[in-house]
C-alpha cells in the first residue's frame, strides 16, 4: 500500500499508565489507514537532538513504529518512547545539542525554527503530542507556526482545560484509594494520624476524588489555603469517633497552609517550563499536627504516620479506564486526520468523546470550583447534586 503520509507521536512530561496504550492505538489505526508512523523519543528532547543529515545516527531520537513493537508495549505502563520536560521555546544553554551550539549562544534560547526544520526533514504531515498543558503548549506553538497538530491530554493531576479526563487520572485515583486503605492497618494498629501526600500542583482532583470515594476523612487541596489548627481539631474529632482510634487526611503536593507564602518545594531548581519540583507539604502538615494535637486531645500528643505516594501511583500497568480511554483518544486523532483537521485537543466531556480547539489550553487552568465541590469548614468534598453529573463528577466547564 502506498503511504498516505507520515504521522509522528511523542510523550512528554511525567510518565503515567495509559501512554503506551495511546501509542498503540494511534499506530494500529494509522498503519491500517496507510500512514507511516514515527515515534519521537524523550518527548520534545528527541526532536531537539535530531540532526537533519542523512549520514547522522538519529536512532536514539526517532524510531519507526510497527504493530509488533507497539502491541507488546501497549499492555504495559510508562512510555517506551521515554519522556522529558524539554521546552524547545526556552531551551537552556546546558541542554543545547552540539550541532546547534554555534547557532544559539544565549542562556535561554527559542529553537522552534529548528524543530520545524526537523519535522519537515522527517516528512511529518501530522504530529500527535501526548502530555499535560506544558508539553501541549509547545504543540500549540508548532500549530501556530503551521504544523498540523492533534493533541492528546495526559496528566495525573487531570488539570488540562477543555477535557473532563486526562490519561493517567483514573489509575492515580485507583492507586491512591488502594494504598490509603492499606496504610489504614498501620494507622489503626498504632492509633495514629495518617497523612498522605499525593499529586496535584494547582488542582486537587487527585485528592478530592479519592476522599469522596471514602479513602480519607479530610483533604487539603491547592485551590484553598487551609488552617492547620482547624485541620488538627477535625482530625482529633475523626480519631475519637473512629472505633480503631485513627484518622486520615490526603494532602495535595501543591496545597498550602494559610500562614505559608508559597508552596512547598524540594529545592530551588526550575525546569524549562518554570516549575520547581514540589514536595514536602506532607512533612510540614505531619509536624504541625503532631505538635498541635495535644491542644485538642486533653494534653496528649497523637503520633503520626506520614507517607508520600509520589511515583507509586505513576508506576505499573494502567487500570481499565486508562486502557480504554487512550484507545478511544488515539482513534479519534486518526478520525480527525482522515477529516483533514488539525489544531485540536482530543477530549472527553460530560461522558462523551469529543475534540476542542487546541488553543483552549492557553492562559487558563482547570481547577476545582471550591464553592461547588469543597466544604471549607469540614475540609471535605461536598456530597450533593450528583444527578446527571459526569463520571468523575467535576467537568472541564466548572
């Protein structure tokens, strides 16, 4: 069969279960429709390092995808194409490949023009980036420069605008619920407070939904700075009223206490998208709860179990939703290609697969509507008005 053209696919940002099923879906359908499929390795990093020369060895940057290759990988977690947080529009000097060092000499450089040269050299007709709003923001940039782009949303935080669902979210919620329930055995045995830090930089979906499902007594989300004394008093109440004498709180990594001026970070290093690595709010909450507990517990301090789930909810195979949704997203991308459409974000809205303009990701965040879904006095989700709600309760239009 004569090739209809070339489709390139890449995965950027943090790994999540569901990426390989998405790559598999795109590749299977594309090959069946008569397209050649290229996998760009390490996200935008593979395109940055690519050398447009027939004598150059680019095997570490780009590979042709086959049904045999993606079929094996499609049953696994992570991304066999690998990933990175590279931003070609803000590439730092230390990350500049050798063959471009004479062309760019600033501390931070925009090498978008070379990315377009590389895509043209590869003969790419359509580009399918899979990622969060950081990865997709450069996809939007390429679309604005004339590249045909179809984006697939992926992030454990589920915070990409324009879609109710992002690949990886269901597995994140499933693992959070499972691991929290497992840790209950130790919390109950020792009659302690259980503090669990979970993903969520700006949005608390991965904290609110597990709590709503019964994983925790209370939760702290990035959208609302919380009072630590209020949380302590609530946790003491929960512990007293629990037959096993313990209480559980889930804390988003981006949550802040009301007296803090900023989020908690592991260090000062900033990635190419301007983000410091989050981490440590769980430690702060644990220390404060332990110190304040005696004030509300008749002078007796409550001991703590403090756990950061972190990559435990990223690793391993995808659950059912993160196997099914990527399959649908990949096929929708090919539907759009066959319709000769581009500049679209594949989405899932109100339980229906759809697509929206890619520029919807620009200049906005998908956040929890605190007034509608979060009880600030009880530090719990609001359990009301579920009738005719989307599967995961909170929609992109909230």
